[in-house]
C-alpha cells in the first residue's frame, strides 16, 4: 500500500472562552515544540506544523496505521476582542495550550476629534 508523501491532517482542539482569556488546547502528541508555528492575526489564531512519521527507520511493512502524520494547520476564529501582546503558549505531554488575554471591546473604540 502506498501513501502520498505530503499527508495533511487536523488535530483535535478545544476552545475555551473565560471572562479573562481565550484558551485553545490542541492534541499534537509526538512533536517537538520547535516544529510548531503559532500566529495571531486580527481575530484569527493559526497553529501549524509537521509531525514526523513512525519511529522505525528503514524498510518496514505496516499491519495497521492509525497515527496521523505530516503537515497540519488549524485556524480558529476567536470571536471576542483579544490582546495579541498578551499571548502565551505551552507544550506539555503532547498538548499545546495557547492563552490569549481578552480585551475590553470599548478600549478599541476611540473618539476622533475634528481639527
């Protein structure tokens, strides 16, 4: 059985909104933190990376394949005003946790005086 060299997959994620922050948790076990990219852009959060294949090098024959590998990208619409400067990320035991502080929507409104 042959598989495409560039498989893509979509890891499961949870998005939690509290009064203080938005928390995004992504299940991406088996990766190094330096192979994960996190970008905030407006109301979007993009998380991507590449998870390598199986642990065994050389010639092999699979009996069963269930673990997904290859390139992945997840994009989340945050749906609440956030402060991108107050974003943190932590990767522990296969779980990526990104926390983005919420901001008061009224702080984005500014009255402009006419000169």
